C-alpha cells in the first residue's frame, strides 16, 4: 500500500470515528451501549473525592465509568464512590460501577481482575475491617462471603439498594475519629503548618 493510500485510509477512519462519537452523544435513554468494563488502577491515581493516592491504600476500591463519554472516576474506597454517586447530579448518570470482590483478592492491595459490578454486589457495614477511609463498606460478589465477614468481624450485610445517605452518615460518624487522625497524619507528612494567630503579637 502506498503512503498516499495509507493516508487516505487513515483520514477515512478518523472521519468515521469522529462521526460515530458525535452520533453516540445523541443516543437517547434506552440506547444499548456496549459494556466498557473496568479499567486498571494505576499508581498515582487519586481518589475523585478525597484526593488520596488509591493504590497506596488498603481495602476495596471503586470506579464509575460513564456510558456517554467513557469518563472514568476512580475512588479510594467504596464509600467515597457512594458519596459521589448519591449526589443528585450523578445518581442518574448512565454508568457502570465497579468495586473489588475482596473475597477473592487481598484486602491490603486488591487486584483489578477482581472488580465486579457494584449493583449486584453485597456490602458489609460495621465490621472491624478498616480501609482507605477508616471504617469500611466491604464489597463481595457472594452474599455468603459477606456473611462470613460479619460472623468474624461484626457488622451487617447490605445490598446495593440498601446503600443510601443514612449508610453514608453511619460510616461518617464511625469514621470521624479515624478521619481526624488521618488529617493529622497528612498535615505532618506534608509539613503544613497551622497559621499562627497574628493578633497575639502585641503585649
Ligand atoms: Zn477517597
Ligand atoms: Cu481517602
């Protein structure tokens, strides 16, 4: 194939893909989109909610992939995903949501090959297992595995439909102490110094 015909083919492909992209924006509700599938968590990826480096932290992680534009939002934890997802402007997005099945992959550093559909997963709240944000919402594909954690470390099993603002509040109040400690740790780590009170310099 000559260079010229290669260029023409290439331009043609480019044109078609631009045209397809433009078209898919117009796809209304009910359009059957192909499944995007989960993507890998890369070192350096920051949580869309709290900004923490995701792969440096233990516990089930989460990601949301928007169907309309394949935008991916990654989260340090299932609860940060939930707190983003439950916001009015997000919760009706057409999107795929993935969480780790921690029955199959180490809690300390879960593997991407064990990401599962968040909507059909089971969750444990109130166990003593802590994750990236402290008290955790632990995700499993099998209800029995979730129940096994409850038997070993307390808490209770929830389905995706059970996850709401009350659950977030429950996690937040359990995590308040942990978050304070974590903030303290970050301040020390990044050398952020509290501004001194300048009103005390006159005697
Ligand atoms: Zn986070
Ligand atoms: Cu975090």
